[in-house]
């Protein structure tokens, strides 16, 4: 009986060790990625959305995997992580390469990532209808505005169970215009409600009042991209030093629920 109790205790200890805080501070995350925590606030952001490690969570377009290396390890033992990503046979070379890089990352470290489900980012649903407890989008919406935002919002709605959460962060415009990578927060809320979502609220955890939003190359002049777009060659170093002091963009963090 004593051995059984000890064994159960070890199991519980292993489960509790996989707290969100432990994953975020884990050694598997590079110093470069951890340095972004001060701007992206992953613990506070995910807690605001209400995540738990028993959920089925879809992340839209994980890209380089900054949030993926937090979400997949956190969910791998008791929940399910699903990546909605580019198609392997996309006409875009960039998207094909992005897909290959992500699959290589996931397959080369199954101990860390577990067995994520991979679904297409295109289509009317991400996986199966009403299958997810949460759908998350980090800095993707600005790529959809004016092209496919309603398509994406409908697909998110279709993917979520009743009571499921849609959490989103993106670069916040200083007006009602969507330009240079910045998007209109009240417009997004309006459009999501038109699809059928119930707006729960906003957090200012990812706000940055230093962001003046008037850069010649748009939001991409700021870290982490530090694009040289629109900058005069003679002033690139000076301007990039200034942009580093500003930090990453001012972002809204919004939570919606499917009724």
C-alpha cells in the first residue's frame, strides 16, 4: 500500500510540475525568446484567456513557434495542442518553408511537444466542428484584415464548443484605420460580435504607451523585426536604437466566448 501511495504521489508531482509558470521558465526556451516575455507577458495573457492544461487548444499560425513552445508542452500530458498552420503544398514558397520548419521542430523534440494535431489554416473549420475549448491568435489578425478576416472569424467560431474561448492579441491602431500592421480594436470587436461571439473584455497587459505608431515602415520597424523598411541608410542605426528603447508594439488583448 505504501508503494502505491508513493507512486501516486510521484504522478501528482509530475503533473503539478507542468504548471504554466514552470513551462514559461523552462530551460527549453532560449534566452532570446525569454527576453520577449517582458513585452508579450505570456503568463498573464494566457491566464486572462482562462487556459488550463486539460483543454483542447488551437493555435492559429504559430509561425516561428514562440507561443508554441509554451502551449504544446503545457498541454501535452492532460490536454491537446492543435496547430492550424500553412498547407504543405501551398503555392507560396514562404508558406511551404514555414510548414516544413514547423514540422521539423515538432518531430525533432516529441519529448517536449508531445503529439500535436496538425490541421490546415485554410477552410471553414480548424479540425472538427465544435471540438476546441479555446482558439488563440497571436499577431495574425493584421495579415487578414481586408482579405479574409470574416472567413477566419467564422472558422474560429465553427471550431469552438459552446462556451469556448477565442483569445487574440494584435498590434493596436491609434485610430479606426487598419494600416502598416496596426489594426482597429473596436472594429475587430464589432466584426467578431457580428459573427456571433460574445465579447467578454480586454486586458491592457500587452499595452505599450511608448509606441507612437508613426514609423515609415510600419510596425515592422519595431522589435523583434527591426526592419529597415522606409529608413534612410544614414540613420538606420540611430533609429533602430530608438526603436529598441520603445520595445514591441502596443497591443490589444481581447477575450470572446462562443455562446
